C-alpha cells in the first residue's frame, strides 16, 4: 500500500500552485464551465434535471448555465452530465481521461455548500485532475470500464475532501468509498448511448456521497487501489507506482488538451482535414476508418 499512501499524502498536502499551473487551471475551468453551459440545452439535459429535481433535498448548489439550484449530490450529477454530454470536455490524452469533468462538477457542488478562497478551490481542482489523470497514466490496459468515470470519481472525491474539512486520517475511507461506488463501462461508448454522460454524472454524485458518508462516520476499504480486488485488479491493469513515483515533478492539469470540436477525440483528425478542405470544392462523400495501429 505504499503507493496508495503516497497518493493520499499528495492529495492532502499543502500545495501552492506554480503560476503556470494556476493559469492552466483557470483556463481549463473556464473551458469546462462553457462546455457545461452549452450542455444545458443538449438532448436529454432537461430530462436529467427533471429526474434530479424529483430526488428532493435542500437546494444548495448551482446548475451551470441556469438559474436553478439542487441538493449538492444532485447538482453534481446534473452538471457532470451537462459537461460531458456534447463530448466537448477537455481530455488528458495519454491517460484517456476527461479529467476535469467529474472533478469540476463535484467540486462546484462542494464549494456551494462551503465556499473557499480561489486559491483553495483551484488547488483542489488541480489535485483532483492530477489524481484522475494519474490513475489513467498508471494503467497499461485498454479500456473496458469507462475510465473517465472510474478514475474521475476517485480524483473528484479527493478534490472535494480538500474543501470539505476531511482530515488525512479520513482519506483512506474517502478513497475506499469512492472506489466502492465506481461504475461505468465502455458498452455505452460502443453503442453511442446517452448512458455515457450519465456515467460521468453518477461518478460526480458518488464523489459527493463518499464525502458525506465519511463525515457521518462511515468507513470504506483501505486497500482500494492495490488490493486483491482493488482498482488495478478489476477496473484497469497497471502499476500505481508509475504515477506516484513521479508525484510533484509535474502538474498534470498542464497536460490537458481542450477540444476544438464537440465530438470524440478520434474524429478530430477527419474534422480538421475537412475544415482545411473547406472552400476547395464540393465534398460529396467522406469515409473514415479506424486505424489498425495502437
């Protein structure tokens, strides 16, 4: 469990963001909020909000792009759906993780409950993005579970812990419960199902729920990443130390790419080529084939 302990120490540490990392955090947060506002009018968004409205509770957290509030877990669910539903959210390409999507949605809800300074909020965002990205970087297997949701849930829970009064001693329980709530598979991706952004939404709500339960005195499994039935046995194959061995050498939030088109990253080469060809004549037909190389 030494790599897990190193990760939790990092999540709890008193970081000061370098100027470049802070600027990247501000820029990517703005991009994520803009994408979430666009997602407020996307197909399915109204139904998601209607369902969340029916879950009840005190209306404490804002919905991106709308004059509406919901309970924090429900707001995290709705905002995460809106951020991902157009496939326009920023991505850490080597990790294959939309690292800001779950983290931003959960952290927003937590900050509406308990406001913090801009420095604290941006640092929590950067830490959560780092952890979500790092879990992806530590993996060496193809995706079967939907990594933006599974890694995102854990990164989001540790980000929220920083602003919610969680102690270092409680972090193993936060990690354990967030891991226990992880879900989402690539089947939705294969079928182009709206379940894909719902998996992101569920992860953000789970992150808030994990924090609430730990604050209420509940516990989770402590060897959640490296144990015999842990993250790197069930969700992904890999070696956590590939990430934790490099902690502090770079802020992963500075490695995130924004999307110029609202579509899966694999389609961008085709879309970019079409944009370059615009005006060169009429395009009658386009066929795109997946590359056979990894």
